[in-house]
C-alpha cells in the first residue's frame, strides 16, 4: 500500500482564496444589512423586511463559513488524520438553519400582512436600497464563483447558493415595489415576500443535501472517476484497476484503488510503476491524496466492486 499526499502549494493557494471569499461575504452582508435597515424604516415594506432578515441570516451564515474555512485549512493532526475538511460541510448545515429560519419568519409575516394589509410608503428609498443590494450581491456572487471554480469549496459554494438566491429575491422585491408604485396593489408586497420565503426553503434543502453527501462520503461524480481510470490505465505495465473509491473533504480529495500489474516483477519494478501512477494521478488531481494497493493482474479475489454490484442487483 502506498500513499501520496496533495500538493502543499496548491492547498495553500486554495485556502487563501477561500478565506478571501469568506471575508468578502461577511463584509457584503454587514453593508447590505445597514442599507436594508434604513430602507425598512423608511418604507415599512414586508418584502424589503424579508431581505433585511435574510441579510441578518447572511451575516451569521457567512461568519460560520469564515470560521469553517479557517478550521478546514488546518493540516492533519494526531486526532484528525484525514484533516479537518469536513468542517465546511458542517458549516453548510449551519447555513441551512439560518436560511430556513429566516424563510419561516418571512412566510409567517407575509401571511399576517395578507390578512391585515399594511401600506408600503416612500417607494423610492426602497428602490435605491434594492439597486445598491443588486450591485454588491452581484459582485460577490461573481467573485465567489471564481473561487469555487478554483477551489471546489463546499462552504463557499453553499454561501454562493445563498447569495444567488438573494439576487433573485432582490429582483422580485424590486418588481413588487415597482408594481405598487404604478398600480397601488399593496397585496403584491406580501405575495412577493412569500415567494422569497419559498425560494429560501428550496435553497436550504439543496445546501443540506450537498452537505450530507460530503459527510456521508459520497463518491465523486462519474466523470471524475472516469478521468482517474483514464490516467491510471495510460501508464506502462498497468493491466487494470479495481475497487476505486473517491471522496472529498474540504479542499482535499481522496483517491484509493487497487492497481493490477504484471504478476512476477521485482519489488523495484513494482515501486517504479506505482510511483509513475501516483505522479500521473497527482498531476491530474493536485489536491488529491492518492492511496494505491498493488496486486498481480488476473488474480481472483474478494473485491469491493463485486459486493457493490451484488447489493445493487
């Protein structure tokens, strides 16, 4: 059994990007909270209030994301030999609580305002607040997506999903304020707020499912697994591989498989083949820890692949 660890340089670069994205998220959330607070005090809009509460939840969620990114960046230690990457998945579940809670409050308040309508006043202030929110949130979403493409961070991805939902709700609230301005239909305000609540519930469910997948060590996507196989089988003296297992934990990916090679080579040759395979996989997946178990090609042994096929039948 041989193990090759991830690139320290690549790991450090991804952690720096994650920390910057988390700090940017907290900064934007605090700024938007202040802007929306002023707008709510001026307009009394339920839809704007829904966004204010969402920003309050964003501050807590983004703060958790920042702490989790810092925790996940810690190296493996005596009691956490696989590292601390799953702190990001735990943070994502924390975000679910905040997003779902704010959605519930908004839904209840929307029903109350449908039953007992409250007029929305000073619409221009609300529209200005929405414009500021749209610009800041849009810029944050774009930056977060750049970080996600570079790091595959689950915590940042969950935060990005939250802020992408915010973009949709900002547009919805802006639409409701515009409709009220031109038609006077006050009922549009709580209806839009209810739509915001439903959107938050949907986002919370998606975040929770992704976090649970990580905590349950769900396999990486099929195209990822196919690429691992392609890289391994391209190496000389390799006859095949089986029992491939993959998972992710924060910035680090884990790749483990049994390598089938010629049955009677010297130990030196086995070592050279394994080094070549590990180097090729590390080149293709620089943030992966690679664990390889060599076996003679053609032997008939108990395999994980066989058990999986049996249970899937």
